[in-house]
C-alpha cells in the first residue's frame, strides 16, 4: 500500500511542523495518546526517538501524547541524554575537576598528619 501524500521531512531540527502534518499525526492516532491511550484534544507532538539521541525530524518519528505522558517522556529523555553525555565525556577523558581538599585539582594539599596547607 502506498502513501497518498509524501512523508514530511524537516529541513532542519528546528523546523516548525506544518499544520497539515499535525493533522495527519492526530488522525493517525485517532486522538489517543500513544502511551496511555487516553483520548484527548489537548496534547503534544513528540519525537519517538529524540533528536538529541539520533532521531530524525520527520513525520514517521512523531507521535501524539497527552500532556502528563509527554512530561514523563521528556523527563526520561533528558535523563538519558545526560547519561549519554557523561559516558561520552568519560570515554574521551573529560572530567569535572574535584574540589575536595587534597585532590589533584585542589589548591589545597593534605599532609599525612592531617594538616591542610596551600600547594
């Protein structure tokens, strides 16, 4: 079965989703949230695979979610993005400097007897 209209693909990740595409997504979902299947008129369009994690800004990667499900999914996406960023940084050797007295990044040095002095 072929599509009657070509799939919309955004020119950039910031491109506005056209109203015609929003209508197609809403009608494809029959107004039901993709997560909890609640039928609602007030919802939000969401990327199934977030752009920040490699998803594309196209019609096939969009879904209709109710507001509570969208908030929960967005929070999870942000958490995942932070984890991926931490792992990437650790992999290439970028680390946050420690401010603990006695650490190698600190201005302070802790002697064996417990005294803390400037380096």
